[in-house]
C-alpha cells in the first residue's frame, strides 16, 4: 500500500473515532446537580440544588477571629430537590466565604 493510501486510512479512522465520540450518550460522570444556589447563613453557609442527579455539599471558609488562619468546613452531602446542606463555623471563628461542591 502506498503512503498516501495509508495516510488517508489513518485520517478516516481518526475522523470516525472523533465523530463517534461526539454522539456518545451522557454518562453518570456528566450528570450533576443543577439549579444550585448558596448563600451566607448565620455564621456559616447554606446551599441547595433543585434538579439533576448525584449529590452536592456546601463548604465554608471559617477564619479564626482576628487572624488570617482559616479552616474549610463542610456540610452534609445532599440529593437535589431535598434538604439544604448547611455548615456552621465554630464560635471562635467567622465565616469568610463558601460555595457548593457538586458530585
């Protein structure tokens, strides 16, 4: 076989693989919670996801009062459409931000 024919077959094979990859169905790794929001909640953080599959969890950055030292604290894992995930900083800490982790 000539080198031009081999090259054309390689290009065709790669093109077929790429085309197949673009039409694959959604996998579990791609299905995550959606319609999510999170807000400060007292001295902590609260979040909720309304749709999707998988789970979500809130986190909060809790600073030791009058220092720059902080601890990341996590709320419980929840399923979309159910209870909120809440996390609180300790009484010797103050919240300095937070968010949601999707899984």
